[in-house]
C-alpha cells in the first residue's frame, strides 16, 4: 500500500469515527463546525475522508464532542483492535437505563447461545 493510499484510508477512518461520535452526541455538522470555528463544508469533507486534520483540530473536535482522541483514532493504527469497543462504549454511555438493560439482555442471550 502506498503512502497516498494509507493516508486516504486513515482520513476515511478518522472521518467515519468523527461522524459516528457526532451522530451519537446528536450534534449537526453545522453545530460542530460552529463549536470548532470551522465551516460546515469542512466538517462534511472531513467526515467523507477527503481531508486530513491538524492536531489542534483533533483537540477542538474532542472537546466539542465530549470524547477522547482514542475514540477518534480507533482503527487508524495497525495494532488497534478496539474499533468496535470504542464505538460500543461511546454508544452505551448515551443509553438510558432501559436501553442498557436491553443491551445487557441481548449480550447474555448471545453468550448463552454459544
């Protein structure tokens, strides 16, 4: 894989992760853009993986989305195996008690059927 291909894949991963987190937080592209002092077009391009981002923008996005860099960079590294874990943890933190009980029931069901 060339450096260009690798960078493109990383941009797509980061963009996808940012979109997932933004959506879980219930924040529009416009609102995120406003919070970090960028345009909604920038957020759109970023989430599609068509642009990279600076460290300062990563920090701004983390602060705006109440998340950490590990969640944004999930699956971007060769030794990263926590992609799904980070997504599930972030999702669960937004669930109410009833939804958490339902997920717990489903997990127990799945584990019991193996």
